[in-house]
């Protein structure tokens, strides 16, 4: 027993007196790369190439998110600054790099990068979504113009001799479409997200104006859903159906038909008196001419999708994240896209080849949203009136 105690005492003395090798609690590396290189040396061109926005724009976003992303320093280490947190999130959206690569770039752990990404996206969705992606508020402060202006925007080249100059309507119209965003298969419901293009996805459906700014966004529906089904569950559909999007629901009358403000959709959407679509099989010159002008006007949403996916390439590859966080990641990309468009930030030249990626569904797969025969007849009358007007006044 005494010998055992002596041995323990000898070992304890050796442990106390012998030098011990220190173990790093974090991986050493370019820990100051973002602060010493990016912040100090990069110009706007380099910021646009890597973050799709200038330093001023990114710092403006960080200031708005600061109350939600600020963390305290501890005795072990300093907290990651808010600006760097936002930069990590934006860099993730702008690139196709995996978590490991981004962790090496910013010299953080992979799990830290993943946690920061979700925190940033959740904060953007909570703080900026209603501010940056919203339907317009048509009130007395909203700049109204007459019907002439609306038609000139929607259909360039229109003559105005037939338009009643006294009618007032907003120069605001929407084009609507959807696209598939690839995701990692959910563990429990993978089959529910397997779309007709043979990959797992969620649908992103947006409505944009003539400038390619997204004013309505809906995501979260699995890729197996029809565009029209997703649209029916949106707030935009409810407001247009109720006639409450624009107070007073101003009408333009032509050939005895009252034409309300309209949305332009492709063949997958239901024909409504306020939602126009092309003729599936044009039978005469009037319908063919209508389709030509219609497609020229509606392609703005396809170009907007192309710019969105060229700017934030993460939406073009499979997003490796839990299904409950996918919506926030997609919403963050849409929010930042609108911010970049309003700031007139260009897309880098090497990304300009990105094609429009709206995923149109052909007209043969009709989803009628339970439209009644009367509603269908009213919608047909509005479309015929518009096509007559275009044939007569727009070349």
C-alpha cells in the first residue's frame, strides 16, 4: 500500500514539473484576412466580384441586422463582428463553394460558418423581407399616372387616342413565374420534393415589375406542386381576387369590356380577368399578334430570374441545409437581389452568360383553380378585348 502511494506521489510530481505541450483550441491561420485584406485593400470591383455588392451596401445591410447578430466577447475569444457575419452569409449565397471551402477562406470552423449562415439568413428574413420584398401601398402618397402611361409601359408603341385621359390607374403591373431551387433530399419526406425534372427542389414563385424588382415572393412548396396551386395560396392572388390591391379597382374600358389592372403569366396559370396568359393555340392573326406582344412584355420576369441566379449562384446548385432553413436562405437571396438592383450593382462579366431559369410549365397541364364558367367567360372577354386593342394600335 505504501509502495502504491509512493508511486502516485512520484507521478504527480513529474506531471507538475514536466513541461506540457500546448494544444490549440482553434486552427491557426489567416484569421485577419477579412479585416486586413478585404476591408483595407479591396476596391468596389473586387467587392462586386466576390460579394455581389459594394462595401457600402454590405455595411448598410449589417447595420440593419446588428441588433440581431451582435455577440459578446468571452474570455476564450472575441466574437465574430457583425460585418464579417454578414459577409460570410453573402459569400455563401454568391458562390457555389461548400461549407469547408468558405471556412478556409474566412478561417472559421465549418460548423461556425454553417451556424453564422443560418443566423444571418433568419435575421434578413425577419428584418428585411417586408421592407425589400413587398406589394406596393397604393395610397394618396403613391404616384398615380393615367391609363395611357400604364399601357405605354406594358405595350411599347401603343397609340393613346382611344385611351380616356381622365381615368387614373397606377403605372404598376406584374409579371409572375416560378423556378425550381435544388435542395438536399429531406430525410423523412424526400419523395415529396422530387419534381418532374428528376431532382429534389422547392418552388420559388415571384412577381416582378417592369424593372425586374421582385415585389412578391412565395417559397416553401415542394417541387411537385403546380405553379397555379402555389399562386393560389399567395397573398397576391387573394388581393387581386378581392380587388383590394389597388383601392377603387380602377378600370379601363375598351369595346364595352372593363379591363382591370392585370398580371402577366405563362400558360401554366389560370386565365382570370386580372391574370392574362397567351393563347395556347393561336387561330388567327389577332391571337398570334397578341402572343407576340404578350411574350415580349412578360419576358422581364425570366430576365429577372436569370439575374437572380447569376448574382447568387447558390440557387443554381443543391442547397445543403435542413429543410426548415431552406426558405430563409432563398428569401435572403431575393432580398439581396432587390437591394443590388436598387443600388444598380452590375453582375460580374463572367456571370453574364447565366441563362434565364424560369421553369415554365406548358399549357397542356392546366390547373384551373376551380374557376367557374362565368369567371372564365369574363376572362376570355378581357383577353379578346386586349388582343383587339393590340392588333389595332400596337405594331
